[in-house]
């Protein structure tokens, strides 16, 4: 894939400033809301299975907690750096405010390719990392969750590590296994939220989902669940991709079979049906909804001009760079921003935390019903402000979120 170096935090600040300007936010307040409250970098030593020592770098960035404890995932990836985690932490502040849940924003990560580690190495690395960020986390302080390449097993190790010193504490992380206090519906929540965003967009633009097509880049937790919900709605998923490349079938891929295959083989490569396409080709293929559901910065100024979709649905965090955003605007491609589109995950994380604090489990139907309500309310707030102020969905989403955080900061005092 064409690689373009992206300054993630600057991209986030550009988006923030555009909305803060429209709101007429005080310059000093705007500067202070943009910057993270606290940044922690840690060394994470790991004794490998063969006895050698390797040291990794880890981060926890706490962006803003005016509306509640810092909240956000932890990602394991070889490209994780301070700039990226900073950007992701700030997106969490706006995302939690947009869906109006009582949290701030944070994010963590380790610069590591987890595929290079054995399961026991992964466990040791995770436990050491959690101990090292221990001083800044807490049930009412900062609550981690899964993100790229982390999962419910890793959350179980985090919870266990914390509980050894603080007593049984399921509310310290979300995205846990159901047996350890995880919420029903959490695993599918981000993909479900992505689907709700697409469904509401289709209604708004008078399109029939059962006559529409979608392409999904990334077939991890978010991409595969989004693909399933789209498939069930009758929308044709004509192409998907993962790190091994893409598959294309203009008649629509058999998503249930592909999910089954990906579960068993961990990749989509080798699936019997569909023509193989590169990630670059996939982005240029014609469709109604293009859903980047993998990493940030994949739609950039070098490739945005070639996109051939009606909507970009940002299931990943930060997939479109600001220059690409402008190109898409010129091309009249509508972008549904990440802080709205993928907010379903943190919304059900909030429900999980509430269940843990209440020590009372909700039925899955209740979780999904409340998620539906949160997502559609946020969608319609953004959509009506967008029309009212004649701005993009992204700027409107940031405006709703920034206004909420700014009001809280003013009420609490600096
Ligand atoms: N990592 C997810 C996100 O970017 C979920 C965060 C959470 O549940 O706290 O929204």
C-alpha cells in the first residue's frame, strides 16, 4: 500500500480548530482543551521464552477528564508512537462527549508487533505494562479497553493484575470476557454502531440499503461485525480486505462463510470465492459505502482523488487525513466521522462499567436497545447541526462534542 507519513495529532488539532472557530470558542480555552492533561511513557521489559531480554516502549495519554474518568483503549502495534496515542486520546474525549457518556478521553499503546510474541510472552508483557501504568489508572480515574490487536483475554490479564492489589475490580477495564464481568453485546458493539451510522445515512440520503453496495477495509473485530450487519440488511458487501490483501465479488461476498473462514485461519487469504485485489485497488473500486475499519491515515492526499464511493464511513480512528478530507469534499464524497461512526464500542464499554459498578447484569436486548438510542440520538444531533450551520458531518460532530466539554470545564472552573 502507498505509505504516507501522517502527523496524527496535528490532524486532530486541525479538525478541532475548525469546529472551535465555528463555535467562537475562547482562544485560551481552545488551546487548553486541545492539549492532553497528562502523558505517561513507560519502559516495558520482557523476558522472552528463550531467556533473552527485550525492552518495549509503552504509553498512556490522558487527554481530558472534565466530564468523567479518562476512557479509551490500548493498542499493540509496531507503529505506535507518542504522536499517534496523543491523537487517539483526544479523539476519545470528543467521542465520549458526542454520545454523551460520563467519561473523558485517554488512550494507551505499546510499540510492539504482537504477532512476534508467544501467548505467554504476550501475557507477561501485558501484565508488566499494566503494572507500570498502574499509578495513573483507577475505577474512577482511567478505565482502559481493547483497541487494535488487543482483546478480551488481554483485558482479563489487566483486570487480574489490578485485582491482586486492589481486591476484585472488574470495573477497572472494559471489553472483558463475559465470565469476568464483560457485557453481553460488547464484542459486536463497534460494528453494530457502524451499521447504525450507515443505516441512518442511507435514510437521510434516501437510499435503499438492500440496493446498495459496501466495501470494507479491515476484517478484524469492527470490520467483520460491520460486514455481518450490512449483509443481514441486504446490502451487498462487494469487497473486503485485511493485512493479507483483498477479495472482490460484484455479486456480493458470502460474509457468513468468510467470517467462519477468517475465524479459523485468522486471515482472509485463501478463501475460495472472490477475485483477489490489492488494498489500493480496493479503495478505488466503485461502491456506495467505503468503510475503512483498520488503521489511521489510509485515505491520504495521494489516493483520495481515486476514491469511487458515495460515502466514506470511518469505522477506524483517523483513517482520513485533513488534506484527503478536502479532496473528498471537492469530489462530493460525504465522510461520516470516526468519533460518531465507531462510538458504539465505548458506549457499550460504558454499559459494561455501569453493570460492574451495580454488580447487576443486563440482558443483551437491553444493551442493544440502549446502544441504538445513544447512536441515533448522536447521529441526529450532528445531522441537524450540520444542516443548520452548513458544515460537514465531521465539523458538526466536533462542535457538539467540544461545546459539551467546554460547558463542563466552565462549570467546574479551571
Ligand atoms: N478502542 C475503542 C475506541 O477507540 C473502544 C474504547 C473503549 O471502549 O474504551 O473507541
